[in-house]
C-alpha cells in the first residue's frame, strides 16, 4: 500500500535540502557580547529566524517577526491554536569536525552540519509538513502557528517573550527531541559553585578552562601549571592517558606545563553519552600538591563530580518510577588567579526530588572545601497524561508511519519548548534506530530520516488540525 504522506515528503526532497542548506550556513550561536538593538541575542540567531520566516513568506503563509527574537508562520484560523515550536539557534560547534559545521554536507545519504539534528533539520521538516497541507488545499479547523525561537540552547528568551505577548496555544508539539512522543520532561536546574583564587607553593594552577555551555558535556579541557617540579606533571601524564578514555598532550617550558585533554562532547541531558574532558583533567591534577583555593577547586571536582552523572557522591541521586534517574552534567569549569574557581552543574531531575534538595547537598560539599554554591535557574518537571488526545493521536501516527506497533510515549531528561504549554509534547525527529549526535562534533541526520519525519509531521498536523 502506498504511503501518501511519504510520497508527498519525497517530492519535496530537493527543495527541503536547498532550504536546509541556507539555514545551516548561518552560524546562529547566541552572542550577547555583540548584541545590538537590531540583534538582541547577536546577529546569527535573528538571521536564522528571519531566514526561516522568509520560507513561510515565499510560500504564501502569514508571517510575523516579534522584536527580532521570535517569530511565527501561520495557517488557518479559529479560536484554538495548534503550536509547533522550533528553534533557529544552535550550540557552538567546538572542535573535532570532519566537515565545515556551517556548511550542509551530504555524504552517503547523511546530512552533516550544526543544526541538522538540533533543531534546524527537524524544525524545517515540520514546516514542510505544514506546507504539505497548504499545498494540498487542506483547510484546518483551527489556527496553526509554527513558532521559531532564537535562544532555546540558553535562556529561552525569544519563546518566553512570545508567551508574554501572545495567548498560550491550546496544545502543540516541539520537533526537538525524539520519536515516538515525549510526554514528560524532567526538571532542569543549574547551580554555580565558586572558589577563591589563592594557590599553593609547590604547584600553582595558573588557569583551568573546560566547557562551552552548561548543557554540553565538555569535549576539551586545558590547564596551565607552574612549578619547580613541572617535569613530574609531564612525566605522569602519558600513564594517565593510557589508563583513561581520553586523549591529550602536554607541553613544558621551563617551570610551566600546558595540559590539554580531549574527551567527547554530548548533550548534557545524558552525560553518560559523552566523556567529560574537564573532570578527567581535574582528577589527574588533583594528585599533585596544589594548595589553597586551587586545591579546593580540583578536589571538589574529583571527589564529588568526576564520572558521577547520577550525583551519588553528593547524595543527590534519585530515581522516580515514571521519570527515571536524576542526572548531573558538569558543563563549565574555570579557574584563574584573578577570578578564582567556577563550576556549573546542570541537573535534570524527576518529580519526587527538588532543586532545594540538590542545592543543600552541593552547599554542604562546597562549604567543606571553602566554596559557595548558588542556584541560578530552574524549570519544574513537565508531564502530559498519556491519555491526552494529543499524545494518543501522535503515537498512532508514528505507529502508522513506521509500523512500530509497540511504540509508547516516553519521559526524557531533555528540555524543549513544549513544556511551556500545559498540553505540550515533544515529537521527533530522532528515530530509535539513529545515533543521537545533538551537541556533538559531526552532528548529523540521515536524509531519509528527515523525510520520514516530514511525512510524520504532515500526517500529525493533519490529524490534529482537521479532526
């Protein structure tokens, strides 16, 4: 039997890839250091959002840009609104790419580039799913808005602003996770632990730098050490590398050593998928006779954070029967002799525990090592009942399109825009058979997966908007 939705998606293949190429080419990383009135989050995120909206204008949709930080593409009318929430910003590329991260490269049927998986590829597939309906003359019985944010990877500035100036949608989905349907998202809280800037005499930590964002597992770490016994640091480093799942190198010059460690980037929602270069480097340095605040900084990472994504050493570990494990990502670690030590930990926590519990454990551990911890952000756990019509409808569409009849809604540690709606869920576009490369070097999505997602989105929007 012919799958009409897949046939429609296949017909858009070349147009879709051409549009995706234009989106990937925009380095839409949040850049508030260079913000202007025109570009509140830096030029890249706004430019990518504007490019997305330009496709809607080209194809005859109603389009609106709201203050250059969020916009929407609209089709249909009615008192109810179906929202599709995507984002045009991306994570920093980092190192380790085999291709230009900001040039769409297709090799052996796989699309490479920053945003192919998170979230330009999936968001554009959802747009083409909506375009299918319009091009086919389908008239929805409600208003459909594909909303494009510009700050999902950081503070959600754009999408939060949308909800301040526009009515909350009736229900909707975010194409920013995985299939079949994500009906639950863990809480998301971040904490900062700080230390002084003092050093010891035998070994001095001049600097330590690891991590790009709090929700990424750091793929690299660099430290500069000064000592009269600097060769001791260098001589033991090779043995450390041989015994650890990281690569690296050390350079020495007189009394100074520069150590560089390479691990593996991954999305912070599941740190086990990565190898944290920062905590490995700290654990190596911790064996040497550093002193004062530098020693406290290294000891805190080694004793309480290293290779412990479930926060067992801190006593924050928790498991909920429905939402699963609490996870902890150590996303940022920095030390210098002017500003002291800084560590950002990002927790994805299930219902049943609280940020206050997490903060209490962090504070006690930090205080024992002369540090201080504060909470800097929090989003409560989000859950939509599996019997809600939006969940049941989208699960059934997925089953019909894939033939995977035992598919069930899932709970994840990732956070998507969907949690801003009471009846919001995440819906694709990562399939169970494809590796998750979000937030990693060489991010990718198979082209056939993106077209399969497009077909699923087309049918999903149709079912939700016409029945």
